[in-house]
C-alpha cells in the first residue's frame, strides 16, 4: 500500500548522512573545487559511515546491511547535497564492488569484496562512458571479442573516476557478435597496469572538479576469461539492472544538488534586501523559489518510485530512465535559478551556486557514474 | 516504508471505474461538449445508483487529522478519492464534475461542520433521488482574493440573512433548484474583521431569496454547469453556519483553507485524468504512425517527437506522485497545505502543457473536432485556474517555504 514515509532506520541513516554532509562535506566543497583535491581525512571519515562496505556480507568483512535502492537514493541525495564531486569520489568504489557483490562469480567475490570492506577507503572504479556525443549504454563502441580462452578488448573510455588511483577497473564493453542493447553488454575486471591499457592525464572538466577522472584506452588488451564479470560465461551479469541502479543514484544526486541550490537561494532571498525589503517578499523571486521547491520534491518522488520498484525486484528500466532525466533537467534549472536569485553575487565564486550550476550541467553526461 | 503500489482492493475499484469511464463516459463525451447545458440525466441516474462508494464524492472522506475513529484511515480514503477521480476524468472531466454528489459544498461541510451538521447535511447523498452540493465563494469583484468577499450575513433573531452575488458556482443550478441539494455560501459577518469574519453558511435548495441568474458558457468542461447566484434577503436558520459564529482574530478563514487542502489534490487528480487521456491517445496515434518511443536511449539519439512524448509522460507521473502524496498525508493525519498546493500547481500547469503538446504532436488532426484531443486541451485549462490559480498556489507555497504571512508576502 502507498506510503511516502521512510522507515525508522532510513530516517536515522538520512539524519546521519545529512549531518555529515552539512558539517563535513559542505565546508570542504569550495576548496576541493578550487584545488582539485579532496582531503584524505574527509574521505577516511566518510568510510566510517559504511557507505561502500554496508551491504557487503560479513564473511568478506562487510556490515551485512540489506541493500536497498531507496536507502541508497536517500544516502546519495544527502551526500550530493554536501557536494557532488566529493560524493562521487566517496561512492566510486561501489562502481566495482556492487556489481561484483550482486553479479560476480564466487572467485570474484572472494577476491575483490574484502578489499572494499576493510578499515579504510580503497579506490575502485568502472569505465563506462565513451567520448562520443551520442554515447549510449546499449550501444558501446568499446568491444570485447573472444580469443582462445580469453578476451581481447578495444575501445576508448572517458570520465573514469579514480582510474589512476584504483588497482582494478571494471570495464564495460559490447560483446562482439552479440546483439546490441543493454543485455549485450559485458563487464571485465582489469588491473589498471594490464598491457594494452593506457590511462590519460587527469581530465579537466567544467564541474565536479574535485573528482579525479581519466580517459582510458584499450588497445589489443588481452585478458583471461576469469576477468569477465559474472563468471567465465558472464551469465550472472544483469546490466539492465545495473543501469537502473545507476540511474536511481544519479537521479538522487541530482535531487541533492538541486536541493542545496534551492535552500541556499531561499535563505539568501530572505536576507538580501532591495528597495527596502527582502527580495523574497517580491513575487518574481518568491514564485521562482516556489517552483524550485515543487521540482525538488517532484524529482525526489520520481527517483524514489524507481528505487522502490527496484527494491521489489521488478524492472525499473523505464522508470529510472525517465526519473533520472527528469531529475537531471530539474537540477540544471534549479541551480540556474539559484544563480539568478543571487544575481551578480551568484556569478561570483564566493557563493557556491555557480559551482552547483557547473556540477548540475554534468548530469546529462554522467551515465553510470554512481550506483545505489 | 516508501511504497508506490496501490492495494489490491483499490486497484479493483479503480479498474471498475476505468470500465465506466471507457464504456459509459467516453462515448457521450463529445455529445455533451457540443450540447452545452443539456443534461445527461441517464448518465447521472447511472452514476447516482452505481457509485454509492463514498470515495467518489469529494467532501465525504474524513480528514485524517480529525479525532475520530478514522483518525488513521486504514482505507486511505483521500488517496482512493484521487485515484478514482483520475479514472473518471480520463473519461470526461466535465461529465465527472456534473455527477450528482456533495461537491465542494460537501467538502466545506466535511471540513468545517460539526459531526451533527455533517450527518444532517450529507445524509441526503446516501438516499433518494440524485442531488448536488455546491460551493459559492467567488464574486464578480473577487476571485483569488477570497478574503475580500462582500456578500453579507446578518443575524436577525433566529435566522441569518444573506445578501450578495456569487459566480462560478459549479453545479450551482442543480444544487439550488433542480435537486434537493444545498449551496455552501461564504459570507462576511463583519467586513472590518477581514478574513476572520468570513463564514460558510449552508443554504438549502429552493430557499426563498436565492436564485440562479445565469449559467456560463465556457472554454471547456462544458458538461458541467457553472452558475451565477444572487442572494436577496435570503434567510437560513442559525444552525446553518458551519463552525463557530464567533469572529476569532485568526480562526475563521482557516476553514476555507482546510477545504482547499482537501480539494486541491482532487483537482490535481482531475487534471491528471485529462492528461492521461491525451497521453494514451497520442501513444496509440503514434504507434499507428509507426513511431516507437525508445526509452533508454541517449537523448541525443531520440527524435523530437520521442523527447516530447517522454517529457509529457514523466511530467504527468511527477504530478501524480505529488497528488498522491498530498492525499496520503491527509489520510495519515498530517497537515498538507503546502503539498496540496504543490500538487495543484504542478498538475494544473503540467497537464495544460501536456494537452497543448498533444494537439501539436498530432499535426492537423489534433486541431480537428473529429478527435477529443482538442477538447482535452480546452478541458485541461480549468485545472490551472479553479480551486486556486497557478499563481495563488505558488503564492501559498512561497509563503510556506519562506515562513511569511499573507501580509509579508502579498
């Protein structure tokens, strides 16, 4: 039956992560954006929240939490409310750990999961996005073909977070000879020093500047069949589900960024005076804020709906796609409006709204960059 | 726990109404759009007899916040109301509004009346011949500014004497002199008291001094009559005032607001029903034209039509979730003024845009009265106007999120 209430446990988690986002992440956001580095102590502190190790079984050192897309959406929203780049950094290890957790072969689980359930942050990542205007998850240009008992990978990836810092990269590629579409995608866990793998200098992006991202080139990259995610046959890999989870995560992060901008603009508008009164008392500003409030809530509900569908084990591909696109567009509009509410001050780097606008613009490019 | 699935029982009732909407309402939809002011009496009889479920009738669902045995309504009656409203309005929003029911008058009784008054005034909707309830608040000189009503109520012995003119009264004619219904009239006891002096009065059908002077011709929802009423020394018994006759400093006007908290999600649901009608039609139309909507592709690979259609679809879903939330909050006893206005503002505008886009997507055929698309565009527009315009709802939302009073943010 319909309910719009988080469970007791989810509320507790939200409060904890929200406090962390407000008190720890937010103050670090601007310096991180300017310098391109995230303080190690902050990342270490986030590790104590169990953001990655939570759902990993205790036999691998994890916390045995039940994995829930709704809870994941709540956490992702709060972290991104703090800062998107820092959130993506903290959650990057999930990109390899969770697919292995859910869909890896037994050997893969034994080999990789303990690494992400230890007592400190270990970078991990996945290579998904490709540098093409019409990049599409279901039509990757990176291709894997069988070669004897192993595979050969060819292709070009970009926006790979922490590629240089991570020992292993989960690379997604289309299987040669198989029909295109999401179910034709295979995953391969590749050590980043494997011959044929080249990782570029760090990318320079418009936003999320604190997140280290890289291009990754695969040229005649030969790997063994054990590297294929989901066991040697790859049959356990459910890429449509991973796609849905990623969309929920990114949608939730869009909500977080949008909410940050909305709240900042709202509070500013109550303080800033023009013509003798706070600008929030003028309908031109007040109505913008009202629309921003509606869209934050609407985006969140759409994201939660897709997440709840995932938690029931049902197909959420369409829901998560529409929700993510909606949240991405809303985040862009809301952050832009926030800059507008602040006027000239919004354009100055003293206030965070310009940074949020730059960050929000990225959601149309960040396919697969996070998961719940 | 977050859950967006309706229970089995509600799904069954929804499906039953879906059949009525498809098999009974839709076939006469165009007819009563073209023949404005004609009365679909057969349809009314059918709905009156078939739909004895209280949930079909806005106004009879108890507010969750009330201290009654339904305080935490296990049936989620407000949610059920909006789910079912969507179905009927998928059939036809004008015909939905014309269905004999307590209407907004009933909603006012439910929100502001004592338990005794609720029983006395609402009982009639469970028995006898079809009846209508109506609400009269808007005046020629005040619409959104409902605190400025000039209609007066003066006590004279054991009666209230009401004088004034009201317009835009949905089902007013049916409630006033074509059935044994009633009109809830908002009138001021003391203009100097401002909104605190404004009180709702139940005026029974055929009360001398109350008359219908006009039934409006409209852009859409033509199957629903919209009346202008005059009250000329219209006398009603003392116990026909809803709530307290005392003019509290802040109290009185809250009754109006409480009514809106209940009805705005319903208006949102009406809009959503019309929007879904248009969306379903366009989906089938595009399929016939061999256009497939390819969900999941990079937006850069989609056609403009696909992008438009997906946008319409997700906007509608966003509006629906906001409406469900607002209704659900009432069911669990939470104050929902903010969320009700959010749902109404979102749905009213989204569906106005969805139906306009639907006309565009069908090309010249969208403009033709051969199809109902053009009608839905006309019908949709009212949802962005009545029960608080888009702008009034934004104003309410803004006041709430900013913590401003109606004096601080005008």
